[in-house]
C-alpha cells in the first residue's frame, strides 16, 4: 500500500470513529442498533451515495450499473463498519462485536471511493 493511500485510509478511519463518538450516544441500556441508527442518520449515507454516483458522461449503461453495484457494496461496508465501531464503543455486553472488515473494496473504475478503514478502532480513543 502506498503511503498516501495509507494516510487516506487512516483519515477515513478517524472520521468514522469521530462520527461514532459524536453521535452514537452513551450506553443507556438500548440496543446497539439504536445507537447505530443515531450515527447513520447523521452520516447520511444516502447523500454520500448520491455524491459518489454522479453520472459519468462517458460511461455506457453497463459501466454505470457496475459502478452503482460497487458503490452499493462500499456503502454497505461503511454501515457495517459503523455498526462494529458502535458495538465496540458501547462494550456490547450481549456478545462479541460484529466482524470488522479489514478494508473496504477499492474502486476499479477510477472514480472516488467511499470511506475505507484499515485498522480497528476500539474504545473510542
């Protein structure tokens, strides 16, 4: 991995961790899903999706469909990563936190990719 990509990945990881710290709320006996939804409402993955899916005037319908599928996968990985970070920050007493993906898939189209964490963040610190 190139140093610049590593810095970008670290910055993305920090942004996700900051979002969880800021919006997940404190342990209050509610389910992890409640706290995940608090973060997701603020992060607004729909807006991120729309921004990433800006039409490429040179792309044919197949390329656009492949790009949309790739972005769908990236958005889902971000959602899963937020869930894992929330569970870890709340100490998920109901069991172990969800699997934390090592990284999000990279774009093969040359278009900007969504957030791509590479390291585990625990305890919100």
